[in-house]
C-alpha cells in the first residue's frame, strides 16, 4: 500500500478511536465537524520542477520562483 494511503488510513483509524472515546454516550444535539481535505494531486506525489512566480518578500518589486506540487509540500 503506498505510503500516503497508509498514512491516511492510520489517521482515519486514530480519528475514529478518538471520537469514540471523547463522545459521551447518549449525547444529543448538533456537532460541528470541519473536514480539511487535500486531493487531486494529478499524480504529483513527488515534487517536480514546477514553479510559479510570486512577489519576493524581501523586495516586492521583484519576483521569486516558488517550487510547487507534490505531497511533500503539504
């Protein structure tokens, strides 16, 4: 199983265990849940040579190249 899938599976199992321990039995009412998901990497699990130009924080009149892509940058 790829490393990212193993990590995601372990995270889901840990979350399920945490929720089952923390949630009181017979609890009623609404629970607010926020899901944050990163997906659609288009196969770019490893960082490539993809860059974008962004304003340089040290000199806003210039642009700096920022490497983008890949799960490693998450």
